């Protein structure tokens, strides 16, 4: 009876565990200002970090009377991805057009990193401010808030002194500050967010980014980190292509030269490998054939051997030594047995390679 009860408990716990949602993203919105749907999006194109794009939305929900909303389930990737929770006040007449373009002037959003096992909470802060704080069991979740904070500090610093000298001096500092923070998180997706900001052509730091790209190994190292952590993801593929494109923009001849040398080295490696395989096969074949003295052959067999090595046919051999073709075949079979071979090619290899 006790055993049956124990089994019942185990089965019940298993069923409960299976039915329990693995991820849970919840929070509050101010219903007076944002009465419509709350959107949950997964972002795999980091160039579309900001805005609303229909292809990114995976769930939408209307919050309750208190402004509370919750997204839960068990259908997200098990590894970290970039997510966005967003609200907007686009009218029904303009919503489709605004969402299609990814632009809505009356919107509020928050970005975070999570996976299928995470609980993320977005509580109200002071004066019912929303989307300002992230509480999560995933320590990477709130890294984007820190990135945005550094960017805001940078813009404030640039805004105080709008001279070219100030911009030139401080640009290098802020680029390095952002990169070092990204590396400190041990999460390449945070670094991608920073890269998307720095390499944006509309960004005031874009020219500084291109200059930094010339000599800074950071960007190649980031590619290595992405390939190690997210080897087959869209993030890695997109970054690799964009990085190659920017390098080509900086120095087309260098990129073409590197690719040409890489192609030449690859071809030489393939040819070398094929040659080594061929030589190894010849060596093994030669080694497997017995080395014998020609003294074991009769004078007639020796004549036939010499003619075989001259690529003469059976008919030509028969005409040359004045015997029938069938007699030549008999001599050749005896020759094969004495040499330990089974074909003309083996006979040729045996003597040509001696």
C-alpha cells in the first residue's frame, strides 16, 4: 500500500512539473496611459532592436484592471535570446502601418535577455514608473539597462561640450567603456547590442567605430565568442557578414588579397594531400609485390616481359617472336605467376618503380 502511494505521489509530481510553465515574464503597466495590448517579441535581427515589427511578436495580451500582465509557457529557446516587452498607443487606423514600418511615436519598451527557464518581473518603480527595473533569476537580464545608462552618460557628456576636439578625445574613451562593459558581462548578446549601436550609420560615433575597426582586435574576438556560445544562431551569422562587409569597406584590396591567399593555400593543401595519397598507394602496392630476379624467367618469357614494358599488345608480341597469340597468353600467365602479379599494370609498376 505504501509503495502504491509513493508511486502515485511521484507520478503526480511529474505531471505537475510537466504542466508547469518554464518561463514567466510579468509586470505592470499604467492602464490610464497604456490601455491596449502588451507585446512580447523575440529579436534575432539586432538591427531591429528598437521598434515594433510583426515578424518579431510571439505573444500579445491585454493587462487586467490593475495593469498586471503575464507571459508564460514552455516554447522559448533554451539558450539566451534578446526579448522586448512593449506597449504603444497607435490608433487602429495607423497601427498596421506603424507596425509595418517598425516606427511608433507613442510607445514604451524594455529589452532584456532571457531563456525558457527564466522568471522576469517588471515592477512599478516610484510614481508608477514602468519598464525601469528588471528583477530576474538570470543575471544577464538587466544588462541592457546598464548599456542604455552608459549611452545616456555619453550623450550628456557630448552635449555639454559640442566641440570637435571634445568629440574626438571622448569618442575613443566611450567606445572602450562600452566594449569593456560588454566583455565583463560574459554575454556576447550584450556586446552585440553595443556593436549595433556603435556601427549604426546614423550614429555620431560611426566614423570613430570605423577607425577603431582598423586596428582593434576586439571585433574579431567578439566573433570568436559568438561562434563559441551561439555557433549556429542568426546573431552570429549576421554579425560575421556585417563585420566582413565593414572590413571590405575600409580596405577592399586587403580583404581580396587575404581571400586570394586563403584560396591559393587551400588549393595547395588539397593538391598536396592528393599527391601524398597517390604516393602512399604506390608505395603500398610496390611493397606488397615480391621483388624477384629476372633469372627465374625463361628467355622467351624475358622477351615477352620486355615487350609488355614497351606497351605491346598480345598480337604485336606474337608477331614479334613468331608464335601464336594463344602461346603468348600462356607465357604471360606463367610470367604473372613468377612475378606474383595479376595484370600488365602490376608488372609495369613492379619494374618501372624499381
